[in-house]
C-alpha cells in the first residue's frame, strides 16, 4: 500500500523523499503519488511533449490537489532554437584601420 510505504519512510526519519514517478497520463500511479506528496515537480521533455499533453497532465494533477512547485525542462538544446551565448571584443584604432577581433 502506497500510504503505508510513505508512512514507514517518514517514520524512519527521512527529511525528504524524492520519488521519480511515471508519466502523468499513463495509469493512475502519478496522480496517486502526487496526492500523497507534500510537493510535486512537473518534468517536461523538450521537443517531445506537446503543449496539449502538458496541459492535460497539469489538469490531472490539479484534480488530485497536487502541490506543484514548478517545472523542469529536460532534453533542451538552446542552440536548436537559435539561442547561443558568446562574446567578442575588438581592440586597436578604428581611425587607422587596425582592428583585430578576438573570440571570447
């Protein structure tokens, strides 16, 4: 029984218990676990999770009064969406045409 397992773990003196649950839209396991948990982190796989699926999952968690602290985006590659970070700087005298670009 899930509630007995949680009670046993809590009675053993653990301050925090992290449970990696199954997908929310699968069987009833994820909402059941979330209903017992003090807090829930919603994990979304970038480029694999459709917006509609994420919304349905959040609705299902809300239906069991899950306390959702936030979301974690996994498998995210900023370069694939055109975002990148970098810097360059120039030195020299522009008036005489001597400029060297140094990559950061």
